[in-house]
C-alpha cells in the first residue's frame, strides 16, 4: 500500500501519505522506543499527533497517513509540535 506513498519530512516527523481506500482520512502512528525511550513521552507524542489529525481531518481528502516520530520530537515543547 505504501510502496507508492509520498514522503514528507521535517525536523520532528516523517509522514507517509498514500491513497486511501476508505471515504475518510486515516492515521497510523509509529513512535518507537528509540525515538522516545520513556512511555510517557511516547504517549504524549501520540496524543499530540492524534489531536492535530482530528483538527485537520475535515480538510483532508481520503488518504492514509502514517506519522513516524524523530528523536528530537521527544525533547520539544507541545506548542512547537502542534500544527497551526
């Protein structure tokens, strides 16, 4: 499915976007222990990503997106990570 995915990356995240098979956008998360060693940090990052996705879901077409976290995101403030 993601063999033909488009990759978008910045300092904190890498996002793979593929064509969706459903009528709405779907989100997948990949927050590894290598990127965020403590469970509290992994859970915080997942909550932030989900909240940002929910806020922008109505503006998105039917795509499947997988968000992968980079290690620097673990030490970054929430306000910096949230998409405006």
